[in-house]
C-alpha cells in the first residue's frame, strides 16, 4: 500500500523559513519523482516544486523559484521542501505526490503570519 506522509508544517512569521518532509512507503521510492503541491485559500491546488526520481533534477514554477528548494533522499525514502523568506501568501496546505500517479499525502498546513 502506497503511503506518503507530510510533516513539518506550522505557524511561522513572515521572512522565516520552514522545511517540510514527505516520507514515502509501499513502492520503489527511487523510481519515481516527487511533486509538491499547495492549496492556498480560495485558489486551486498548484504545483510548488518537482524533483526527479534520482533527485538530480528539479523544477519550480515562477511563484516559488528562488525561495523553495526541493530535495530527495532515496536512502531514506524522504523528500523535503525547504521554504525561505516566507510571505503571508505562502500560507497553504502542502501536499506531496508520487509523480505521474494519483498517490497523494494528506497534506501539512503552513501558515505565515505575524
């Protein structure tokens, strides 16, 4: 059974940083990329970052490029999303997804507020 479990969310002040984790199980982690998505209030879910199966390639939309860093540790079945210089509009529920499938985690809430 495929499982993806996000953690690391919370309340952070503007300008702060946060690192989210996604621990996967039930499939060969090294053979699939991981995509991070976010669902901001009142908006559709959108891609935040992507990392390839090997962890060597990454991609970001313009909205997160330069502030988010995605990584993948195949030895630990874990992907991370480091978020820097957080802004109130970064507030969202963040999800990880096994790329190319409909396997999603349940999400972790990130709230950026003073």
